[in-house]
């Protein structure tokens, strides 16, 4: 039987940072150029972040956190990038992660959202 310490993680370094909620490590990795839309184990980083944030809140009893989601969105993660027909936005709705949904709505680059953003900028 293999010793648990010798088992290799299935995650890439960025996904491992998400899994462990290591915000600083994730930020550093993304800043070094890792794609914010990286896919590993059938999940984008953003899908993984939403899953982790929901799991941590459920296991700890603490309020849900959206720091991982915010970091990934700031580095350009696409909330609508689908893997096997599902996107991070779908996962957030399925898991009722309302904070992540609001963040993804604010970072959305859909044509309608862009028109609203540019209209607001012109009014100021």
C-alpha cells in the first residue's frame, strides 16, 4: 500500500492553492502568468474556487467567503467558460453562492453589461 505522503496531488499548483484556500499563493501564481481559465480534473479554477468556498463554509459553519472568486475574476477568469456543459456561473447558482454570482455579474464582459458600463462612464 502506498504511503499517503508519497501520493501525488492531481491538482496543478494553481488548483492546489484554490483547494487549500491559499489566497497569496494563488495570486502569486496568477501574477506569474498562469491562465486564470486553467482546467484541471474537469473544473476551471473559478469552478474549483466556488466549490471550495461553499465546502469551507459548510464544514466550518462560518459565513461563505468569496475571496478566491474575486482573485480569479480580477485576473480575468471567465465565469461563462463551460466544461462538460457547465460553467462557474452555473455552479454558483446551483450551490446558492450569491456573493460569487454578484461578483461574476460585476465582472461580466457580455455585450449588454459592457454597454451599461460604458453608458455609466459617459454620464460621469
